[in-house]
C-alpha cells in the first residue's frame, strides 16, 4: 500500500511500524521542530490557530512530509515531522516558513508587521530522535535473511 509515493507505514498485519520502506531503503527520519514568530509577538496566534494548522498540514503534505503531531502556542509553533531522506531538514524548514508566511499574510493581511512580509523569526530548533539498539538489530537480521534468500535464488 502506497501513499504520497511512499510505502505504507503499516506492516502487513496492520501494526504501526516506526519506519517507512521504499524499494531499497527503510527510514525513520523523525524530528521535533520549534520555530517562533518575528519579535515573539505574544498575541500572534489568537483566533487563527486552526487556519495556521491547516496551512502547515497542507504544505507538509505537498512536500511528502508526515506531520505526526503539532501544537501552535501563543508565541511559538511546535511540530513533530517525518522528513524523507531525499529532503534536508533545512530545505524543508526554509520552504515551510517562507510559503506559510506568504499564505498566512495573504489570508490575514492585518498581521503584516509593516511593509515587509516577514512573519517568522530567522532560524528554528530541531533535534534528532535516537534509535534504540533493538531497531538496528532487527533491521540487520531482516537484511541478512533477505541476503540469504537472494543468494539461494541466484544459485
């Protein structure tokens, strides 16, 4: 089962897998990301959180990024995303902040801070999520089994 050009994150038994599989790759590039509005305006998101959430979801979907979880706070946005390995975190965040600013300011022109179309402060916080030893061990074991089957088939 494929969605957004990627294999389903569910195993054949319907259980949720922590990774996504492609023909030659298995990946789980998950990142918690935090970014803030320019000048940390406290009342920035009052009344428009839902619309901002929809814009962020749409932009993530367009880039084939899974928005696992998100929270729009009074003075910052916190998201947990799965970004495909072909896309760098910095490229994704640059696009997300730039395009979301354009879309939000078009929808809510009263939010423009002067003449410039800056909405987000420069930069963002991102962290990697560690993989435990069991996941690595399972991947290696499955890969070894597949290699043995391939070797037997080619003889």
